[in-house]
C-alpha cells in the first residue's frame, strides 16, 4: 500500500486537514469527519482514503507497516488521539488476531464463552471493534468474527 510512503510524520498539510476534523476532549480526540461502516473515522486524501486513527499514528508516531493492526487503548472507535493508538505487538495479542481454527460454540473445550456472553458480544459489536471485544473476553478475534457472522453460536 503505497500511501504509507506518501504520508510523512508531521506532514503539515495533512496534519491541518486531520486536525480540522478533530475535537480534542479531556483525554480522547474525537473524530468529526466521515466514518466507515464499522464506525471508524476515515479521511480522503486524494490519493487514498485512510482510517483516521491510522492516519493519526502515521502523523504523530511515524511509520506504520501495511497490515499492522492498531489497537485503540481507550476502546473508542472514533478516538484519534495518537497516545491511544497502539500497534498490536505482544505474542498474546498476535495469537488473538490469528485465532484458533476449530471452535464450535461451548461444545469445544477451548471455548471460554457462555451463552450470555454471546448476547453481550452481539451488543458490544455495535460500537466496538472485533479486537476490542476479543480482548475483553480473552478469546481470539477469529472466534468473535464467527459469532458475529452467525457461523458459531447461531442457536443462542
Ligand atoms: Zn481515546
């Protein structure tokens, strides 16, 4: 993805466009621009459309390899405070992203989830990312994805 090379840390022009769409609150910076279907901020820069929190990372922290996932520590999808954006790096976090391959509801011995968790997860999905939910329940994001797509637990 070439746009990662087009955005330099502290790029004045892009930073201006970015900050015009941000409302800084006590701790979070709330995105006021357009959003993606999943509820993340996004911005069109002519050559590419970027997620606002990823752009924040590029502008304030610098390089971000394509494909690297960013975790929002404040759990607010619209927050673009660079201090709240963290690349997933630890082994535990990586493991969650990769997920386990064979889970089938609570019949699977590895599943920590109970039927009442499934309902909670579906509710949380409205304003939280899959990674955030996976972290909260300490399961893989793949598992959460299967729950939300109805592949697992569709009976609940
Ligand atoms: Zn925040």
